[in-house]
C-alpha cells in the first residue's frame, strides 16, 4: 500500500474559503479514486492561508481489472438512444453488446472491463479532473492565462509512494504550465527558498521547521492557549468567539498572539461598537473584566515572530484601532444630540426596496402590525402596554439615520436602544428597539419581554408578507432578503414564549404558510422530531397555532413510540387501506360511508366490540381535543387496539352477497379513520 500526497501552493486564500475547499478537494480526489477502481484507507485534508494539502493513505500500487455492467435502452429503441448508449459504454457497435430479457422486456447490456496496471498511471487523470472541478466561490485569472483559480497558483506537490507523478496544470495564454513536483515553500517571511519532500511525514515536519503549522486545528489550539495565557497575566478573560478563532486560524501559518491596549478615552463608547471595530474590521479578540464588562485589552494574532517581542506590531495595531475608535466616539457624541423621534422623518429618504417603498413606510406597516400582534402577547395586550408597543415600533428604525449605524451597520438596533435609554424613554421601549432584529441566528437569544416580542414579530412578519407580495421568494440556496431566517425567527419567538398566535390572522398566502411549515420541519428535525409526524399534523390544514401544533406533534410522536401506538398504527393502516381501495372503485362511496354505522347491522360480536370501543374513544377524544390534551386523546385511541386486532382476524369487510352489511362495515372503518385523523393524518406516518 502506498501514499498519495498533494499540495496546491498559491497566493493567500481567503480564510472563509479554506476549510470548505480542503474538504471539496478531498471529496473530489477520493471520488476519483473510487471511480478508477482504487480503494484506500484514509484521507486527510489541510488548509493554510497559502496552501491546500491532501494525504490519502492505503492505496494499492497496482490496480486490478474492474468489470462494470451497464444497462442500455430497450431493444428496438430509437437510434439516437442506442448511439448514446454505445458512446457512453465505449462500444463500436451493438455486436459488442448483449441482449437480455429482464422480465420487463428485452434490453441491451454492455460489460465494460477496465484493465488494471500501475496505479501511478491513473492518478494524474484523477488529480487533473479534481483540480478542474474544485468549486471556488470566487476565482480569478492572472497574467496572460485563461485558467481560473482562487489566487495565482505557484506550485503543485504530487507524490505517490514518494515519487513525483507525471502531470501539470496549464494556466493558459503564454504562461508556463505548473508541473507536478516534490518542491514547496515554507512561511512567506520566516523561511527562505524551496525544499523537497518525500512523503507526508517529511512534508509536515519540514513545513513546521519552515514556520508553517499545517493543521488548522493545531493553529487554533496555539492561538487559544497563547491568548488565554496573555489574558491571565493581564488579569482579564478572553471573550470566547469560535467563528473569529476559525477565521484568524485561516489568516496565519505561524500564529503568535499578542496583547494590546484600548485607550481609556474610548471605553465609554458602547461595548458592542468596540467589539465590532475589533472583531469585524481588525480581527482582534475582545477581553472582559471579572464582572463581565468589556476590558481595555485586546488580543491580536501576528503571522510572524518579531525581534522586539511584538512591541512594534502591537503599537501599529493600537494606532489602527485608535483611528477607528476615534470615528466611533465622534459619532457616539454627535448622535446623542438628536432625539430618536426627530430622526424618524429622515427615514423617508432611505429606500427599503424599490417596490416596497421607504423605511418610513415600512415603519408604519410595522407599527400597525405590532399593535395587532400585541393583542396575543400577555403583558402587551392592555392599552398602556400598546402605547409602548406603538412607540417602540415607530422608533425601531430611527437609528438607521445615525452616523454610528452609517459607519457600523452591524450595530443597528443596538444603538437605538442606547439612544433611547439616554433619552430616558421607558426601558421596555428601549429594549424592544434593541431586540427587534432578534433572533439573528439559531444561537441568538429570543426576545422574551412582551413589548420586544410584539415589535420583533411585527418586523419579521412584515418582511415575509411584503416580499411575498412582490414575488421575491427564496429559491434553492438563493435568499437575498433572509426570509428563511425571518420565518425561523417567528417560529422561535412564538414557540419559546408559548404565544397563542394564529398566523392566518396575519397572512393568507397558502404558499407562505407552506413555507412556514417547511421551516418548522427543519427546526423540528434538528430536535429529533420525525418529519412524517410533523407532516401528519400539518396535513390537518387548519392548524396555524404553533404551540398547539407542536403539542399535537409531541403527543403523536410519544404515542407512536409505545407498543400500543405501533400496533394501532398498523390497524389504522389496514382500516384506511380498505376504505381507500373501495373508494377508488366507487367514486360515490365516500358520501355513502360518511355517516356512523347502523347498530342494527352489526352482526358479529367482533364488530360490535369495535363499535362499542369506538363510541368510548369518541367520548374521551372530543373533550380531550377541546382541552388541547392531545396526549390524553392519543391514550384514548389505545382502547381500539385489542378489538381491532380481533376484528381483522374474524370479520370479512367486503361481503359481496350482503351489500348493506358491507357498507356498514366500511362505515365503521371510516369512523375509525376519521376519529384518529382528528388528531393527525395518520396516513402520512411512514410506519
């Protein structure tokens, strides 16, 4: 068994692309190996700012002969279908194919045999195909070349069993091809020249000697350990940020954490602004004091070892941060001179969407929606509360006209809260302004205060209804207005606060309700809820109360997990299948069997027992549904299990010589189906 080593060295790759492209490279190469009939043991992918690397171990040195059988078109198929089959199979004519009877007709078959041979002969083709198929989100051309790559490609290491593979990548134009080789480079600044490698172990060791930490996970450990030690020495705590850690690890090949200081004059600026300035614009880690408040220290990760211990690097970064925070402090001081209420008219000059008007018009819609939503929010449904809801809704977008939000869009809403608190507006109003964008993602907290809930829901409902009205709906992966996030936000706010909010009161578009249903299924699936159970409840069609809907889902899933539930589901399936089969034969049957069965036509003890059990179940299910005791309703169904089992063993439903008796028994089965379907459509359950 042998090892394949591949390294693609280029100019700096954007950090956000590295991990995904490394995995894509692994996937494409491994798929190519499988397609060439080559098995392998393990595959590991790595990424640094300048390189993608892949090592695949356990590849046989020789390929065995591989036979593949391919079915073609039916005998007598049109000539173009036959020719396509021959071309795909690599056959010259049908004389090289076989004619076989499959039981569903005669078809052409081809047996394709791929001769084995040295593995190294097949690998260049595998690598070439993988490199051409690598799906960069953004790519570029360079020099006179026509090839597109994320950044100019400098060299390629391609070794199999320690030997260089034959192959190259041609940039095109007048540029020389980049040939496969065994030579690479280390750190851009901390190493010089090139060096040869003979395999992965040698490659990794020589990179480390040349100040390159190949494994992103190892770089993250170095950053975290170094940053935490610096913070501990300074008696502050590193503010955890996994996303920033991933990004910074993708910016450095030799990470060196350093500790900087924020000028005291900037510490009265809201901490969210300081964090945005440090994280988003400079990729610095924030720190906190013992009480959780923001500390005046930050961690910057250098990509070099400084002779002066990093003092010059820290000074430079402090100057850059000082300039950005000077702007922030200026805006902070100036913005507070203008009341939020006085900013509202300026929203007329900010276009929300060409077809949906200005932000001022949107605020009017949000305010109207918020007062309607408030009626369903305990604690926001009184006249005094509605006044606060209206105030918060009317002011929620006012900070868009501030200098701070203009410079730092990430703090919209947050700044509105600070300005509202500075004006001594009610705390509930200020918090609602700050919370109305939440939740911004699956890990973001949900608003829980009544006024905040009303305004946040109104903001998201308006976005959904408005964009739906102009045909701007998410398609595939395209969702430019974050409508999926808005729908998930509505779901989370409603569910986590247990709001009895009838969604149909706020929109009537059937496809928008379907959109919510799909988002709900996604969320429930992540929590381990069966998708078919959600489908079964959603199939009722009339359920738009998410709290009640999820209570049904929980009850159904819990019941189906029991032995009674599983057995009853089987019996339900038998009953429903019999009824459906007969309804297909007779289109008028549904109307005939809609009524309850006639007692006088119940002949056998087994059907009488089912009818009696069904009556008892109905007496329990109806009140349980009224009280929204769905678990109680499901438990009531358990009473049908034993009599139904006996019924199907002893009773013939389709008695052809007794039409009245047959019809009555179908009525009985239909009643069972209808009663169970009052909780959920059990035909949607997959078993």
